[in-house]
């Protein structure tokens, strides 16, 4: 059964059709690769799924509930988290505090509780700190918990952003170009990490990525967009040999 269902999704910006009747499903526990040339509409899909954009038409349901009328924070509370193409860590904060920010949506103490520092709030804060540290260890960042986030190299900033997304205890995580700027060794380690997180935390993941080795190496299925339309969907091997996909990336023989 599909955890996430996208149906006939369309959105225009002025005269440009960013998405046109896009549809796909993601099963629980699946890793779905979402690929396409620059400008294909991949990040637009993520922005719709997380409530940053409202589509002109179409439906998006998660665990049977429509997401289209919900604000971004409400979608996050339903269990959908994301990372961004350009890393969005809070650079002046410590690595640990970055993850605690992600945990905020799961805390119930509120501003008043924090002000009076009740025993319940103190217990909740301790539990949050322990969970944040455990997440950092899981993502290989335990040794830099007290460092300023802006001082981390890019690869570790990307892992930190993943840890912050996971802090909200999502069921589905959207990864927007997680391998961007990484070297081959870092990319291979990232592939292993994504699969391990899926298996250990029982996550569902959608991965937007230009690194085809990563996409084809970890995805159960792949959806291909081109000029806002879906042109292919299937197993990685099927998609990699699809003539429409080859033409979208490489051009036709006439172009060559």
C-alpha cells in the first residue's frame, strides 16, 4: 500500500508549467529516486510535498490524509521531513543545538514550561538531548557535537542536516541533492548511510540527485521528470535504458 500518493500534480509560474499532471506513489519503506535534467521540476515537487508551494491542481495524500491544505509545520508533524539542495544548517549554533532545533516540534513543554522549568520540562529536555546525541552518533557526528556547525566541512554539514530532519521522527524523508559537492569516497559512504537509515529506522525516502551512480545504486524505483512532466518510471535498470530518458539527458541522434 502506498504511504505517499501524488496524483495529477500541476503548477504554473506565470506562463511556465513547472509541473504538468505529475503522478507517482511511494510504498512504505521504499527508496524512490526522483531525477531529471536541471529545471525538470524535481525541487518543485519537494516544495509542494512540504507545503512551500500550493499546486494549481492535483492531489497529495500521505498515510491517507491530504497534505495540500496543511502548513509546512503541520506537514512536518504528520511525518514528512526534508533536507535542502543548499545546506541550511544554523551556522552559529553548535552541531548538537542544530539537532535540538529539529526536535522542537516533538517537545510539549512550550515557552511557559521552559520559563518555569518544571520537573516535567526538565525530564523532556534531558530526553531530547539524549536523543539528539544518539542521532549524531548514528550519523557519524558524535565527535563534533559541541563544534560550531558552520565550521564543519560540507559533507558533515549535509549529514547534520539529515540528523536534524530525522530528529522530528519522520516516516518519510525527502533528500534534495544529498551528494552535491561530495567526492566519490564521501558519496559511497553516503549511499551506505541512506540505505542503513532506511533499514534501521524503517524510513521511506525520496531522493533528488544528479549523481546517477548514487540514484541507481540505492533506489528501489526511479521516476524521471523532463520539463515538468513524468517521462519514465520503473526499476533503475529499466529507467537507465529507456530511450526517452537517454534522449532527455543526452539529446537525440540528430542533436548530436
